[in-house]
C-alpha cells in the first residue's frame, strides 16, 4: 500500500516537473543595458510600457548589465532611478553576453522555452544611427515579437541591428 | 610652418624606431581623452559616460574607438579642413589612429607614471568675475517624456543705460539636460508678452528661434564650447531696459528633472570703437528680400549707416517638395569692405548640407563654413579664428541641401509633405546670421580668441610674470600640431590644434599688455 502511494507520489511529482519545464517556463526577454549608456536610458520609458502591456507568467523580462564596472549597487541605482519593473542582473564577466550573442546596449534577445533565441536586436527603430533619432517610429520589432507570443505563435528567428553603446569585449584585453 | 630641424628630427626618429610601438593608456591615450573628452564626460556634465580614469575609459574602449573613427565624437559639425573656427572639438588623424590601435591591441594600461595630468575644469566662470549675472527667475521642470523641448525664458536686464558687452557666458543649471542655448535681447516687450500668455508654465515653447524680435543675437552655448571674447574696441551693445531671451534646448530625457540656468555678462573695460553688426539672410522669394529684410530690421540694419548687403538672390522659391532632395543657391552682394567675426547657420530637420563661401571681384575665394552632415541638435555659432575680410563688390554664396524623402530618418513627416518656411518642427528654415564690423586695415591679422584668465595665459612657466622665458618656451613649441607627441595645449592659444602664426599674434598682444 505504501509502495502504491509512493508510486503515485513520484508519478505526480514527475508530471508536475514536466509540466513546469515543458509548459509553464516563460519566454524570456533579455534586455542588455548600460547604466551610463544614453540610448539605454532613453529606452527605459519604452521598456516600462512594453512590460506593462506584455509581461505575464509566460513572458518574463530580465535586464542584464554587461559593463565591466557594473556592480549590484550601480544596477540597483539605475533600476530605482528609472523605475524598471523587472529583475536586473549583472554580467560583467559576459557569461550572458556570450551565451546570447549580444554586442550592444540596449539590445534584446527573446528566447523560447528551450532557451533558443527567436529574436535578437533593437527594441524599435527610434535610432537610425547614433544621435539620429527618428521623429516617427515606423518599426516596433520587439512589440511585434511579443504580440506573436501573446497570440501563442512562435515567430521564426529574426535579427536586427541594435543601435547604442558597443559592449567592450574583454577577451583580447591585455591587463598589465 | 614647422621648423625644418623639427621635421628632420621627426624623420630620423621614424627611421630609428624599428616598428610602431603599441600605444598604451599611460603614454598615449590618456592625454587624448583627458584633453578632448573629459570636460563633458564627467559627473554632472552632458556627456553620459564618465571618462575620468583608466578603468572607466577601458570599460568603453570599443565604443570610444567606434565614435572617434566615425567622427561622431567629439561633436564638431563644420568641416575643419574647409575653414577654421575657434574652439573646434576635433581629433587629428594621428589621435584617432592611436586610439584605434590601442583598442585593437587590447587597450593596455602601460606605465601609469606617464599618465597625462587631468586638466583643471573650472567650477565657476571660465572668464572671471562677471559684471552682471542674470538667472532664470525659477527652475523649469522638463516633461521627462523623451521628447526634445525648446523653451524660451525672458529675463529682464533692468539696465538703466546701454552697456557695451565684451563677453557673454551661459552657465547651464543642470548640465545633464541642457543641450544648447541661444541668447538674444528684446527691447519691444514681445517676448515678455508671450510669456504672460502661458501663465501655467515658466517661459514659452518655441522651436524655430526666439519667437520674438531680437535687436542683438549674442553668442550662444553648446556643450564643451568656451565663451568668446570680443577683441579690443569691438563688442555688442546691450540696450537699456532690454530683456535677455534664452532659448534652451533640453535633450530628450526619461525623467522630469529641472534646470535653472544663468548668464554671466562682462562689460567692456574700454569703449567700443566698432559695434558688432549683423548680416542675415532668410530668402523666401527669389528676390531674397521678403524675410531677409524683416530679419535685418530686427537685428538693427541701421548700424554703420545701413546694411552692407546690397541685394540677395536665391535660385528658386523656398519650397521643399516631398520625396525629393532639393538644393538652394543663395547669393548676397556686399557693397563695402567688412570684416566677418562669426557665422550662425540655421535650418531644421530636413537640412543635410551647408556650404558658405565668399568670392571677391578678382575671383579670389574665402571659405567660411561647410557642414557635410547637418544635425539640428548640434547647431552653433561659429567664430572664425581670424577676422575674415570681405571686400566691397564681393559675393557671399550659400549652398544648402534638404532631404525631404523617407531616407531622412529625422524627417518630421511620415509620409513626407511639401514644406516651406516656418517656426515649427514640421516647417523648414534657411537662415544665416553673421556678425561683422566695418573693415579696418590690418583686421585680417587679428586673431579671435576663446576664454580669458585661466583659459589663455602666456605665463607658461607659471612664475607669475609674462617674460622672456615664456617667449623662449613659446618659440620652442612653435610649429607643433595636435597629435605631435610634444604638443601641449596651453601653447595653442586659440585652441585650433596648431601652434602657428595666429597664436604668435595672440602671444605678442598679451606680451605687450
């Protein structure tokens, strides 16, 4: 009898875990940002709006701060100052940068439930180049991806060029 | 102008070193960054990322390489090889290559003992103690919605008599959000009236310009720029009972911050012999007169017995059709000898290209300004390094190009619309205001300078005296250009990157005083 209960327990636990990883793990919207990068600062308003509109149990926003000088304190200060409503983590060792292939701040990587990127690039086309800010935004790339996900469609992988501050690569740095 | 011996030395050195050495931060890069970037890139200034030590600079190494190679930074729009203006914020090719090679080599710190000293950045006025300080009556709070704001503030001068002006220094209250400022004076009370019409906010919004007539347009402010001082015997007159107008451009910002800026005014110590006048053109119709005349009247065309502009011509009506790139050619005919001090070009968001030059009756050409990639957000008043003589019978030509297609990312209209002259963001302008004085023999040899006090000092050895030792030091450094290893900025008196004859003139004038 005990064995039967134990069996049922383990089967239930396994089902729970499976459903957890297979069905309920949210899509992740990773946003690479720099505390002192003006383009990152500019996009805080847009990101807050997108978060309000799309964030759910299935769509999780995570801010990643890859600057070499980022500390928990600088990240917390940025999060508080611009009232960012999502988790922010540091990545000064570039674990996330390398895993997700980010090169710019701000740059977003949207990953599906198996952590495969389905979108990488700009939030929208506000910036045509550094300092060249459109008066009329015509492409809302991240919002489009999030709309598809909200409708439970997984779009094919797409990449755009983010405009902002280049993430300094430390792989070749010579520390003397 | 570089002495022969120095050139030979440089060639010998080039052959002596077996291969190009890897630049290091200490030896090579620190002086470039500290002397060209850090005045804005430090805490509380408009430059967003601080660049005040090795780790801050290394953390942005790839970005610094990119923005210097593309010449996005330092921000300086006029083509430096076309004509020279004081306070040019440019790097030499050598400096750009040094940064690039340093980043490619993994941005080594090198010998920190060789690190350049940090320049002293003044905390107060760079010119000394002002004679009059005019401050915004109250702080102005921006909306903080990531949209540019252009607000005009009206500050009464309370002057009971006309005063002669040597220098005007704009002091941003909040340097993070103040992007640039234009300054003018109004004696008609129009601006004061406009301010009253919007009682809910301090000042009034005006994109195109002041939105009110101005009798004097004074040198404005751009980040990193230093106030210019009018030479001996030359200056503006600030009329009694006038209101000072400042149009402040607040950069797009995601938070509602506030600013309370002020203006330092320095009166002339000796009387003005030649009051600065204005030449302006704002051609709308092909005779060029309709708007130009309004501007000339506003800017006091009666100075010096009437405007030196005989007539203005533009090759077509100032209408910019949609989905097209349009170029206008404007010509001013000058009827007497004058000396130009500065040029302020103005257009809005469709603007792409500026070229202004003069031709004298013999066909000799004087380049005044070229901007290959006009950016409304980096407009400024450009003072020539020397007076530019424009002889009687000369023509001043302006070539301006506007991109009213969807390829222009800052086109305010999507889809594009036909545009013409107007004050709003969605209108366009073609306006030039130049400061001039009647020509006097020898003007072309007079250098125009930036700063005063700490900014320009010929006491190079710091012994408190301008003496022969300083002269020797100056001669030793004569002929060096920015980018040369031994170039030191304080010998470059007009800050144009070259220690040459122009600096010698400034040196001689200071030495004689």
